[in-house]
């Protein structure tokens, strides 16, 4: 018989920066905090984890952070009993000895591959299906998604209410921003920029500098900083640096924890984000956004981009849909942004309203952590 209080193991290989660990760390905390589960999070790169959770001891083989047991996934695997539920995040390969431990259990565990987020239609047909077997242990596909028939999106229980309260209190926003050293430029729109390297950035910065509306651009430390430096003509930008050019103020922020990043997204009028975790969090902010999708071989990522745009832009007028879609496509192709940004600015009120509507529609679905728990309940 399965245990009444099942134990969960989540395995994470840090492939690119912070996306993989960002998703799994958020999921692990939510499973503990909202579902009362015992969760071990196995991570092969604690240095990347440290940026998201500064309290991490990068040398500890075992530690507890926010009631999650964090285990260092080293090359020298020590014998470990398999959990009741085993999640291989993003198709990472589990240690061979651990897979043997799964097969040796009297009651085999539920083994799931938590896949990457996609809006493509085929995801609905594959979600929840059996995958490969290891001996008699069956693996299942589990796909996050935006439509019914998928696993939904990561969303903490009170997230949208917390966001609503924060956005209704200008003094709370000012206090948070001041804590990051941000004194909002007078009458300026606040935009956050978290992205991969992008040759289209210079034209976008040119557009904002020449705009009739002032913009205060907040750039957390990261990979896009080199492109910002080239546009400003400076070397070695770091947190706290502030530069003004015509209508544009550029400010570099320190890399912030996940909860602080949520507050940053909620404080801004527009958010440029990248990857998966920040992409989802920007949608929960209820503000217009720009997504820099992770580039894949043979440009298969562009199919994912188009699939999301098709879903996201439903309900927009044709001009507004063309404006925001054009902006996203140009950004992800590293092309000139000028005309697309000007078109987007013309439809700002409609895009603002639409972003909130989209957020609330997505919140009608079960969140990812709850969907995983329900899947286990149905499986046993």
C-alpha cells in the first residue's frame, strides 16, 4: 500500500543559468507549503541555486531550506531509498543506482518526466501518457501548459491576491523599489529587462530614448548586460549604475531572489522576460510582456513562440495583435524593433487590459503543483 504521507523526490540538472532550478525550487516549496509533502530536491549545481536562494550552503551534501530537503546530486551517488513520487525535471537522466532502487521497491513509485512548457497543440494529447519503462517501473509524461488537458502553470495559492493588494498600494511599490535603490524617473514608464543576448536591443533602446514618453528601464544583472554596455558606450556595468540618454533612464539592478523578482514584475508597466520561469511569472503580473524564448537547434523554438502567440493574442483587435506579435517576432529574431515598438505603444491601453484578462483566465485552471498531486491521487 502507498504511504499516507508520500515522499517526493525532484531531480534537477542545471542546464542553462537559472530556468531549471528556478522551476524546480518553486515547485518543491509549493508542494511542501501548500500540500504538506516531504520533498527532497536533488540539484547538481548548488552555485546556480545560490543566486536564487542566498542561504544555500554550496558545500553541504544535505541541508534544509524553507522546509525543503536540498540534496547535492554529485557524481559519486550514495545508496538512497527511492521516494513514492519521483520527478525527473526536463528529461534529466536519473542516477542508475537510484533507478535500481525504484525497481526494488515493493510498491513502485510514480515516476514522471516534468517537461518544458509549451503552448503547442500536441502537448494536450501527450500529457499524462505513459512513456518508457525501467524494468517494471513506468514513467509518465507531465506537461505544463496553458490549455485544459495540460498540467497548468506554477502558481501559489494566494499569488494573485497578493499581487492585487501590492499593485493597489503605490506606497508599497515605492518602498520596494527604493529598497533596490530605484527612484522612479518623473512621469516615466517602468520597464524591466531580463533577456539573453540580443542584437535587436540597440534599436529598441534607440526607440525608447527618442520617445515622447519617458522610460525608466530596469536591467537585473545577467546576459543582456553586454548589449546594454555597447549601446551606452561604457564598460563593466554593475548593480546600482544609472545612465540617462534623452527620454531613457537605464538602471542596473542586482540579481534578486524569486519573491523580489515577482514584486519587480508587479511594479513595472511592461516586462521583458526570458526562458520559462520568468515568462510565467510575468503573466501572473497582469502586465504587457515581451518573451525572449530560449533558442533551440533548427529554430524549433520559433514553433513554440508562434503557438503561444496564437493563444495569447486571441481577443485582441487585429492592429493590437499585429503590433505585439510583430514585436515578439522581431525580438526573437534579433531584428530592428523601432516600428514594432511604436505600434505597440499605440495600442498600450488595449494590451494592458488584455494582459490582466489573460492572467485571470489562466488562473481558472488548476496550478501545476496541485495538478501533480491530483495525478498521483488518481494513479494510486
